[in-house]
């Protein structure tokens, strides 16, 4: 497929989600490690929202790029073990994220109702956020290998 401004912009959004996501998940880890008063919880929720936005951008633009006919094509990606590794790592991030995500949704609901939240697992969620950041780095390594034709 011939390059176009459209494919370039979709790829750019996909890649620009990386610094957003890394900064957000790291900010969430820091916020979860700090005081969890009202201001601290706001910091957690803002960082978590940005982390979610980055994940949505990665997923949306990634699916579009791989299967929407604007990049190398589904056959290239589905037949490439490096792509499978990248998707496995992405699924690992999603799996690691389920517990913190559900808990933070509950925290949002409770704080919205003016109720206290049990922040006893905040440090664990901070550590999970750090692990997720490390897995995102591994995804970048797989993505750059994939872009350079490894695994074909």
C-alpha cells in the first residue's frame, strides 16, 4: 500500500500514545504510593484516566493498522510470531490491569458518593503499575522488531 497522510497520522497517534501511557501509568504508580487523601485520590484518578486513554488509542489504532487495510495487512501480522508476542504482552498488561481497574472504578464510585475507600492495596496496585510499565517497554521492543521485518 502506498503511504498516505492518513496512514501516517494513524501511525503517529499509535506511537504518540506511548509517552502518554508510560507517563500516566508511572504517575499512577507514584500517586498510589503517596498520601491518598482527596487530592491524592484525584491524582490517582487523573493518571488512571490518561492510562486508559492511552490503552484505548493503542488498541483502536493498532487494530485499524493491522486489520483495516492501511498497513502491511492482516496476513503479514497474523503470520508473524513477533506480532503474536506483541499481542501476548498486550494481553498481559490487560490481565494485570483488571484488578486495579475494577478497584479504581469502585473507588471513584465511593468517593463520588462521599464515602471512604479502602486504600489498603494501593501499594500493590502501584507495584502492578510499575510492572505494566515494564511490559509496555517489552511491547515497544517487539513492535520495533516487527516493523523491521523480524519473524517473517
